[in-house]
């Protein structure tokens, strides 16, 4: 289930990239010259691409949440940091001083 959700996220991401790249810019200097493009259904295609962009973005969000919920427990435990493990175990995290070199025993 987890792998299937990751594959769906990847496919939706590629489709989102293609939808964004196929849209024409709406503002700036290009908008002044694009008035003639609003003939014979081009406007409907632009509306479809804009709605498709929103649908794909929301789909990626929902699939990401679903993948997080479906993530195997062993992957969750292996990705925890030392601080997270200390908090979950109720222990006091190790206090490390930044840039402090540990002392080595004299020989």
C-alpha cells in the first residue's frame, strides 16, 4: 500500500509539472500580446489546465498524508533521531556543547 501511494504521488507530480509548464503566463508583458489567443476554445483549455493544476496539487497533498499513515512501523522507528528516542523513552537527552573536542586520555 505504501509503495503504491508513493508511485501515485510520483505520477501526480509529473502530471502537475506538465500542467504548469503547458499553461501560458497570465500576467506581465506576455498578457498584452495574448489577447488574440482567446479565440475558438483556447480559454476553455486554459480553464481546464488551471482546474487540473489545483486538483493535482490537492491530490498530492492527500496522497502524501495517506502515505504517511500507511508508512511501515520499522521505517518510522529507524528514521527517529536521538532526541526523539530520548523523548519517547522518557530519558534525559545528552547535553552536547557545540564545538567541544572530547578529551583523549594521555598515553
